[in-house]
């Protein structure tokens, strides 16, 4: 029987090695500080922050990267900064063997929050 999905962000983070736990905690803190009114939860079996009842951002740890969803696309003001990272439709992968761009994450989350509020 497969393990049951985590029921809290703390439980999600606890399932990873110490180094990855530290990165996940930093991302969590960065999002909380960028948008203090966002609510933390688990959706799609990954840490999620919601704002005004709508999904704001999800993040998840994988073997070699942190997946961060959603990411603004098209003529996003972050297009150039994000170009150095592998991207998918509305997502970006931050490699675990490189410093996680917490400042960029904070600015992305603030941008998404502003879009969510409009």
C-alpha cells in the first residue's frame, strides 16, 4: 500500500533528508514573509499557499531539484531571470546543487499575489 500523502507542510518537509528539509523550510519562510496573508496547506500532495481562496503557489522537492508552480509566463517581468532554469508549462525547476534564488521566489510570489488580488 503506498504511503498516504502528507497532511501538513511540516509533515511533507519531514519526509526529506536534512539538507533538503532546510531548503524547503527556507522556501516556506520566504513565501510566508513575501505574502503574510497567504494560507499554508497541502494540495496535490505538495506544499501550497493560497490567497483569497485561490491557489497562489505550490512547491515540491524531487531528487535533483525543487519544482515551483505556477510561474508567470509570456511577457513576464521574470522571463530573463528564469531563463537559466529548466521550465515547463507554468513551472520552474531550481536545481538542488545550486543556491536557491530566494529573492527571486519572493518577488515571484508577490507578483502572483498582486495578480490574484485583481
